[in-house]
C-alpha cells in the first residue's frame, strides 16, 4: 500500500488530498492559508490528511507509505506582484541593458494620462553590459574576452546581487557566449543564482526573453529556499518521498527542475483546476468542457476541447492594472490558455465614483477575510452576499469546522445599502448578479477568441465558490449542462494527482519554409528531445510511457502573429513541408476566416513536448451508499434567480446521494468543501462517480 499527497496553497485556502494508490480512495483537508508563513498551513493540512487516513485504517500514520507529494502554490505569482524577490543583476549585450525599460513602447491604455508602465525587476545600477555579439544566424561576431568576463563578474560581486540573469542578443540561436559567462559566474560566485535566457526561454523577441530571464532570476533564490524548507517540513512529518511541483503548462516536474526554472510554476494552481475539470468531464463522457474554477481570490475560465486544454507559450504577469492586457511583465513560458478575473469569494464590493455597485478585483483573502468569517473584515464580499442569499449554511462551512457570522455579513452589506438606499438582501442580490455577469462576460470573450460556440460545451465547476455560481453563469452563456464533481473545493489538488510529468523545450529559428535545411533542423530538434529526455528521467520514479509532440509556430512572411500547428514527433525531412503547409492553412482559415493564396510561409519556433501518458483518473470516495437516500436533510430559503425572489427549497446531504438519483431544482447540495447551488427549475442527476449533472435545457 502506498499514498500520494497533493497540496495547493491558494490566496485564501490551502487544500490537500491524499490518495490510496491501490484503491484510488481519497481523503481531503482544507485550512485557511497562513499569509505570514504559507508553509505552516501546508504542514497543518498534511497532518490532517495523515491523521484522517490513520483514523480510517487504524494502522498508524501512513507517512512512511507516502510515495509522492505533488505541490502547487502562488509563491512566484505573489513575489512578482509584490516585488518581493531578491536583489537581481542583469548582464546584457553592450548597448542593450535598458531593453527591460524600453519594452515595446506601446501604451496599454491610450487615454490614461497618468499611465504607469510595469517597473523592471532589475534596477538600472544593477545592469551590466558586456562586449559580445551573435548574429541572427548564430555566427559569433564578437566573443567576450576573458578579461571582460572577469570584469563583469566582479561588478556583480560588488553589487551585492543574490541572483543574476544573463541575456544576450540572439542567444536563442547560439547560446555559447551566455554559457561561458554563466560558467564563470557559477565558479566565482557559487552562492549567487544564475539564470541564462537561453535556458529559461530559448526564443526570439529580446525584450520578452530578457524579461523572462530576469523574472526567473528574481524569484529563483526564494523558491529554492522555500522548496528546501518544504522538504524539511515533510521529513519532520515522516514523509521521505519525491516532491513534484506543478508547472503552468499543466504538467509537473521535479523540485530540482522547479528550483532551476521557477518561473514555469507561475500558474501552477490554476493549471490544476483546469486538469481536474478536464478529467471530471472525460470521466462523465464530456470531452468538450468549459472549466470554471472560482476560489476565494480569483475565478479562472478555460475551454477544453477533445479532453485537453490548449497551451500557449506567452503569459503576462504582475500587471500594473489588474487584468488589463499589456500592463504586466511579458513572459515566454508554456501555460494553459485560461483567463483569470478578480472575482472570488473574498472579492470586495464597493460603490464606484459613478454611484454604481462594483465587485473586485481586490480581495479580503484569508486575513481578515469576508465579514462573515468574524476575523475583523469590514468590507462586504461575494461570500457575505452568498450567505445572505441563503446559498451557504453558516453552521456547515468547511463541513462544520468553521462557522459563519450571518449578522456580520448582513451588517457589512447594509453599510453599502445605506449609501444606495437598498436593504442588505437587495445589495447581496446586486453583488451576486454583478459578479456573475463579470465572469460570464469574460467567458464570452474567451470562447469567441477560440472561434467556439458555448452551446457545445458542458461547464465543469470547481473551486470552493465555483459550484455556488456556476448554474447562473451557464444560463447567461447558454451552456446547456453543468457538471459538479464531488470535492470540487479541492479541485486543483485532484488535478495535481491527474497531471502528467511534462517537459517543454523550444528553439527559435525563423526561416522561410522553402529555405529550411531539413538535416540541420532535424539535428537541432533531436538535440531538444535529448535535453527534454534528461529532465524527464530526473523526474520519473519508475517506468512510464512517454508521448512526444512536435509544435511549430508559423506565420505568413511579414506578419507578426504566429499560429501553432502540432504533430506527433517524427523525423524531419523535405516530405514534412507539405504537411506543415496544409495544417497551417487549415488553422489560419479557422482563426481568421480565410487564407492568403500566394502567401509565403515562415517557420519561427520549434517546440518539443514530452509527457507521460495519462488516461482518465478515477477517484474513490469514502462515503458509502449503504444508507443512500434522496430525502432532504432540511429546508432553507434561498434567492431563486428564475423567480427573482426568496423561496424555500430542499437541502440535501450530497454524501447521502447514490449514483442514479434524480432530483428537481431549485435545490441545494451540501458537502464539506463546497455547496452546489441550483437556484432555478432544472433536472439534476447524480452520476455513478457521484458527480452531479444539471441540465439547463436549450
């Protein structure tokens, strides 16, 4: 017998799941995130999981039987947003040290006269330039002299930097100069972390590549320290097992690889939520799903087509204006293609300068939290509104481990209501509607950008707040079905357990299709695969089937936007050219409605993806069906959105419902980690895996 543990540290809650590898049975734990020391909440959750497993099997704490721990957190995200990394230096090609200031010279808000641009992570005094130069075709025009290298290393030493990024022009084509400088830095300054742009993001676009390298360097020491402390805490708990870290692409890697390139873990938590939704959808027979994950701080929405989420290779972090495109740091990392908006259970409601009710993006987080938490929070939040509308049971929050103060929630809402001449319940209804419309609006844009019809999808709701709001959002989008996996409140952790081990490698080499040297290209791509295989072998703990995929970014010559086409990895020769052209034109027509009959094609970036093959992950739940019933455990008044008024509805214990049970909404299904709210007349069915399917009709 062995166990796997997954831990997700979010902005409000820290979630944990322990899985019996042989039986698939899982047990769950959830604690408020300790903002001052996130590792403390993690340690508490691990202890809860081990204690619960011990209580179930009576054989002592199973720490020694844990075979693997998978972890995701917001550590990198928070460090970038709050600028709480380490003092970082940058070594750049002579004349390019200010590239992280200059950027793209594009205003993200044309009419903002006081616009703030994202501040570089490296101060001007810590940017050092080196006389070296590589041509666009990879030829070394100027090799740095040893004297110059020693000089720049000494400057880094004197600066007191704890980490250094090395980013040279065209290093993505030929990294030799970067590698030489990196070796010199590691030899002379063994306690200084080194990030080479050719290792972190071997792609064209100097500004984005340099920003990615500096961001990686900025967080590298704190992530390495955090992972060391985490490993120590696990050992204190008696767990001596490999630690895997979730990455933004929807896979996982070893702790060592994550410590070397921590920027890849930026969106680890949201990636887990999407994987959980995709897995739940496939288990229920739905390959095309709209993953909706709403936690305490943000909501995430992602289209999953054919059972797999799409992955993009650029991401914007630490935006000056939250959720304003162009106001953040552009990063060249592989990330699941999702949108994120400031709409979570802790999102605070306010009255705008125009006298209108707005919600978010700022959040009450775990401390002080919503007013109803009774921890000093004064602002009215989405959770306060949900409680006042009857959607939450104040005595059964977190399965009864935490009680909610309904009077505090009502008082916070009434403070807003006094300014709007509205009663507390009317304000709560307004908050509920505003936040739902904000999420539905963001989803509409995301779906339209994918050239998809929302009516083809099944929404899968995860996160603690997701099941409360999903039905109403689905109605607004005209999505016909909503699937509620059991334990949705720990969805990211379940996604971690379903995640493959994955490695991404890339190489930019812009070349017109008719001019490709296929022998040279095949050699370069084979080298990428060997590098990826090395990382995979360092992460794998046993035999595994690995699938390899080749992705090629292409465009018409003269255009700036690329499209990615994918193939199973194959030997590259001239016979590949017609396949590339056909696939590109097909993708171009889907995205833009037509093709250029005589357009010349350019290949920009080659990518290799290696991932362990993952089938549908089935979990078993310790809730027996011997006493299954469809008898309500209570009645409660909730706001029914189709009637526009409060009405008494049945409240069911979700754990008492067996597969095959059929119910009629409006109703409430209560479980420890979340609450399923069906505020309208709808058909509700419990599936064999205890997921709940709500059919909304056309």
